[in-house]
């Protein structure tokens, strides 16, 4: 990782690393599959309470506010998830061992997104007691990110107690300039844009008939025309960050037996939408060009972007971090206010066998989050807790 972060600027870095690493190891050793995160929510809640921080909980989502929360000021949501996927069959190590070897910490969820989550928690703890911050800080450790579930950050942002405690800071556009930092493995570079995910279930209708006679209207042939359109069509607007909208037919089902002309053919299209289009625009274009019935499974995971001119992005640029468009989807897609995705670790390691994060990434990620907020706050000197 980039050593220009200058983690030695901040007193107490070694102690914070031990604290962060200890929490991360506890989380790795505790199963937290999506929808089954209660135990890790307990750990996070207990960790924050051990720092004399008042916590709140809704389902398996835990949140807290800085000690001197001022409703007149804008707020920053520090968010990452504590759920994990199931370990794949390629693991050679115990996915819950939290084994440290050769400068790596192994374990399920270590990279995605334990390093980012614990780094954000530690940064929140660092600033929690401080007075006169120009922004409020809200830490939110949320659930169900790996399955894009509805009981994670989306439910939390709509929860009355959260809305009231944060004084409506995270409305549609972010009150008074409120915004989010989403912790995901990005090698500490800034994902300022993110593709949206639109999945279409398409149905081509025909008419059944006997395959031996000239009868019926073959739904497969009708589907083939539309599938060919999905393969060939290109949307005009190409994002400099995310490239073109990408449409891929990924599944197809039709027919009941060999001698019957199928009356129906169903197929699925995976569409990755850049930030230059809304889902509504994409759907309108598709429906005006295909004959099949095209129904979106969800319109929740929308494309997002944050301006390069935004103060948090400018702060990252001053710390010599690069910016890019992310092809992967995260909880950032569920936020209607500006949000920057950034964190330690590498997304290429996510969901892989023997997942790991470098111990230097754990240390550097925590200190970088603190420095990033420092840079935003306009001060290079911050007293440790």
C-alpha cells in the first residue's frame, strides 16, 4: 500500500492498530452470514460501549453518534457491513481462524469488509469525544450487504429512531451537505462512481403446437430476436469512469418436451448501468425495442456518483489518493445522498478462498480514515483520545 499516508503523524497509532486488529479477529471468529449477523452485532455494540459510547440498534444494525452531535451541522455517515458470504469449497484454512501469517490476517470477511469496518469504527472512536468538529459523525455497522437485503442499511436509513437521532441528516440529498463514507476494499483509492445493477426477467410469448406439423408460434424464436438485440445494442452515453452500459443475457428456460412447440420462453438479462442513465431511461429504451415482456426484479441498486469537486473527494486528492469508477455494487447504491466508497484491502480478494487482508492495510486503513477526516476538517493536528 501507499506509504505516503504518513501514519506516524498521529500519536497512538500502535495502540489503535492493536485495538482494531483485536476487534477484527473477534469478528472473523464469529459467523455472520447474511441474515445471521446477530452475534457480530453484539460484538460491535459491546466494543463501542466499552469506549463509553452510547449505541443504538435496529435488527442487526448498530449505530452511534459523536458525543457533541450538533443538529445545526452537516453529518457524515461512516458505514460498512459486518455480514459475509458463505465460504467457498476452495478454502484450505479454517475461514474462522483469524490466522496471522507472513504479514497477512486470514479469515472470512477479513478483506470484505472487516478491515474497512473496523478502521471506520476506530476513526469514529478517535473523534467521538472531541468538541467543535465541523461535521457530526455517525457510525453505522450494517447487515445484509452481501445479499443486497432489505434489512440492512436501507432499513436503517428509513428507521424512525435513526432518522430522529440524526435529525434527518441523510434525506434525499443530504441535509446541509451531509454525506457518507462507505467502507469497502478499494486499496484506499476513491470509488467516486459505481455501476447500478438492473436484472430483467423477460418472457417471450408464442403459441403451442405439434413440432411435426406447421403449427404454433415458437416462443424460442421470438426470444432469439430479442436476445440478439440485447447482444448488439449499445447505449450512446459512455461514462469516462464506468464505461458503457453493459447488458448480458445470462439464463434461458423454455419447452416441456421435444415434440411440442413452446408457447413461452423466459430469459434473464444482467444490466450494469453507468451513472449517466437512470433505470427508468434504460427500461424505456429496452421496452421500445423488444417484443418480450421485460420486468425488473428490483430498481433499488441504482448507479451512483459523487462529484470530484465534493469536499471529501478533494480531501482525498490532497492526500494523493486516485479516483475511479467501481464496476461492483455496494450499499452505496442504496444511499440517496452523496457517498464515497473507500477502504483498505483489495476487492479482487473478496469472496475468494483463504481470504486475507495485509496487517499493514489494517494499520494504514485506520490511520488513513483519521487523516482523511482531518484533511476535510481543515486541520493537520488532532489530539488523540
